[in-house]
């Protein structure tokens, strides 16, 4: 699987073949700003960029096959971490509530974990090293377990196949204790490119406003 199947590499950037862009106002941005976001999230590392794109593509092409990998993105506020899962959420839609965003890991590793019910993506925000160390083994287990036992208050437990992709976002250097070679974790450090006052000839505000406007367009 590869998200680049339908794109051509032109001048170092993936682009749709000529004639396949929609006619909307934002069509000239496709997919440059998204690719720019991905590059910044992995600090312009080509190998990590390809992995992250394929990881995202796999989620939508084969949601029933869990890669059993947690994506950890470390970086300063404003580098695009939340924008990534916003895009995932827009692609999934809100009807079936396939995504959960939490700031307290105990909501999924504590006695009651109903937030995991029928989820495909769980985003854990601002994990720090203390929680990462305290819940390290539990976190490893929930990433790779074949089934989740969903425990809701006052209701019978529900056993569900585990299709969840976990994303951990943090501005800490070591949010999770990870041993070298542990394939359960894909870890990247963002670049600060998208914090610059000028991005690709636009002010930072203009760049982000245009990008978010494009996300509202059906042909983007």
C-alpha cells in the first residue's frame, strides 16, 4: 500500500498528474500543503515521511488490519501535530465516531475504558515522561492486543477486535519509555518550519488560514 500510488513525483514533490485536479479555488494547493505538513512532522526525513504516509494510507485502505504500531510525534506547539489528526477526522467523518482525543491516559488504561469503544484512532495529547513510564507496559499491551475488553460503568463488558491506531503527541523529549528496536513505536521529532513568520512566501497566518480553508473544500 502507498498513498503515492496516484501521484507523480515532480520537482521533488508529489503531485496529481496534470488534468486530474478539481476546479475549486484550492485545487492549486493539492497536495502541496499536506505534503509540507507531513515533511515538517518528520523533520524532513524522507524515510520517515514515506512511513507516515503509508501508515495513514493503511488506516483508510485496510482499517480491519491493525499494524500494532503507535505513532509518537514530539515537537513544539504549533508544528502541525493536531492538524494531522484533524485531517484524519475529516476523512473519517463524525457519524460513526471512530476517533477519540484525550489528555488523560487513565481514561483508556484505568478501570473504565469506554472511550475505546469502536474506535479506529486514539490521540493522546501532551503525554509526559512520568505517565509514559508509569503506564509503559499497559500502553504496550493495548497497542498490540488482539482484542479490547470494553468496560463501561454499569454495563456488561464488551469484547471487540482491536483495530485502534494510537497517536501520542507531546512537547516532551521522552514521553514514553521505548527500548531500542521496539517496533511497536514509530517516533519522530517535528521541525519548527511551520512556526516561521514566513512560510513559502506567505505569512504564517496566511499559510495556515489557506490550508484550513482548503480542508473545507470538497475537491481538496
